[in-house]
C-alpha cells in the first residue's frame, strides 16, 4: 500500500526474553540498558508510548503449572503476572536513568511499587510525554501479555501494536526449518488467519483485527528498529486490514 503516516500513540509489547540473554533467564543489565536507550531515542521524537512487558524470562504460567504438582494453574498465572511487575520495575529504573520520565501501572493492585492501572490517568501521563509501563498483564489468569497488549492498545486508542521479537517479521513458514520461507513486508489479518501464521496469540490477533489496530512484528534487537517502526519505515512485517 501507499505511504505511511508516522504513528502518534504506540503500544510496544516487549516480551520477557528481551530482558535476558539468549538461552538464559532473569534480567541482564546489558539487555536492559540497550532497550532503555532505544526507547529514549523514540520518546525524544514526541511519540506517546505505552509499554506492556512480558514475564517469560522469569515464569510462564502454563509451563509452570505443567511441571508443578501442587501449584494450581491460576496461581501459576498470577505468579507469571507478578514476574511482569519485576520486569516493569527494572525497565522503569533503566529508563529513568536514561533520562526518560516514566510511570509504572499495574493491573494487580500493589500500592508500594506501582500505580494501579487507571485508563484516564494513563492517558494523562501519555499526553504529558511520560512513558507508561503496564505491568501484571490484564490482571486475570489464563491469558498472555500479548492479549494484554492488544486490549490496552484498544483501551488507550493506540494506532499500532509493536511486537518486538527475535525474528525480523512474519514468514510463510519457519525460516529455520524451511529454506524457501519468505518474509512478508505487509500482510492482511485475513491472510494471517487463513495461512495459520504465528504473529501474536490468537486472542490478541482477533482484538487487533476487530478494532483495526495495526501490528508490526520486527526484530527489536537491531538498534534503532523501534524508532524505524514508529516512523513508518518498512521494517519487519506490518499486519493490517
Ligand atoms: N499472565 C496472565 N494474565 C495476563 C498476562 C500474563 O496470567 O493478562 C501470566 C501468564 O501465565 C504468562 C505470564 O503471566 O505466561 C508471563 O507473561 P507472558 O508469557 O505473556 O510473557 P512473555 O511471553 O511476553 O515473556
């Protein structure tokens, strides 16, 4: 399609694995400060940015419930949500030390460490140029932070969900298994569903599709890519109506 308008309000989803080195877990200071400096550069151009962080570097509810005999699935998911708060706190300090004003809002009340998520308050922070980090996902078990990202994007009227991953977009097949796999630069929601391609989890995809929120899947580790995605450059894959 034609030229793109840079986005005004953006929801960035960063997965838990962005916080650690490959094949590791926990939080790496190096990864943390590299993400923080990319985000600082983005905020300087004046875009309103809300960030939903994942928790997979610490704990994923479904996996944890499968391997633990006494912890019931809902508890495991709450533990996963708390993991996202740990990442959120780390990201907040990293951003503040890079000179970015932030607020941390949690979907699970936790007065001592974060504001509660309140839509209108969140919007006010965004309007004032603060980066709002949204932790604890949706506050409800059995979904992922991808779904939280799509729901918050809708609630906050974001025009796009930026989904940073380790691969540089959406491929016709797994590029590691199939040498003929091609990367799409643009693809419609319908084609993603018809071809059963992996973009975000299915619920998240449906929310974005129903409410016409673009999704850009891109490799966030390439420095400057978050800014490029927001500026409307053709990086990764853009999924839209
Ligand atoms: N989670 C949840 N409800 C939410 C968001 C997350 O129960 O609204 C739990 C879920 O168990 C998930 C974990 O928190 O596995 C960590 O989030 P996620 O797996 O989405 O993190 P990511 O894959 O992005 O690192």
